C-alpha cells in the first residue's frame, strides 16, 4: 500500500472529504478519528449509513440520488476525496477535479468507477490507522464550515418535509 503518497496528498490539501462504504465497517472509529484530525467531512454510501453517528459534527449524510445535499456538496467540492471500503457505482457523483485516494481489500474494485490517483490495496482498519499516525493535524475548518452550511440547508428542507399537515392542506 502506498500510504506515504496518500499522506502527502492529505497533508497538502485544504479541503478533504471522506466517502466510506460497507467495506470499512470495522474501521468506523479510525475513520472518525482521521476526519477529526484532518478536518474532513464524512459522507456514506447507502449500505454504510449506520456506521457513524449521524449527529457527529463532520457527518454530512449520504451520496448520490438518495443521498443528502451536504454529502454530495462535500464530495463535489473537495480537493482530495478519500474513498474507504467503497466502489460507489454512480460515476456522475464523483468529483471531476479532486485527487482520489481509494482503500479497498479487492484490487479489482480500485478505480473501477472513476480515476484514482493513489490506490491502496489493503484492510480499511489497518490502512486508516496508518494514515492516522502519519498525517499532520489540520486546524483550517473553512471547508468543513461550507459543508455545514449545506447540511443546515438540508436539515431545514427535511424539517419542512416532515412537518405535520392536515388532510387537504400543506
């Protein structure tokens, strides 16, 4: 695994999004710790939405058509996307200009759906633990705050959609 190349990419970026999937199920605490250390947003695939507390301040929701505005915003506006345990199928939801690091145990899933700048074939828990030990602590929260604005808008829409209504009235 090219952990050093991934560390270099993560250390040089000011806006990082993490997209985690079901293949990272045993690495959820390491993923949260990494997100906190590098001020990265957290976005999930459909099968992994129960992995991380939805009230965590870095959590932005899902990706894709059934995802959240904030999750899609985070992935599309980051400089570096760290994909862990996922080969999310819909290429149109991957960022066009970001550098992508992908961690997966199955080498046939690396770069299957989109370009990958830094492939890491290996166990998610081990690879994320290695990244966590080596990356620099970040203090700039500009990107995370922009993601929070998208999440806030999403929360308002969900509140409106879940309001009580009377038959025949909105």
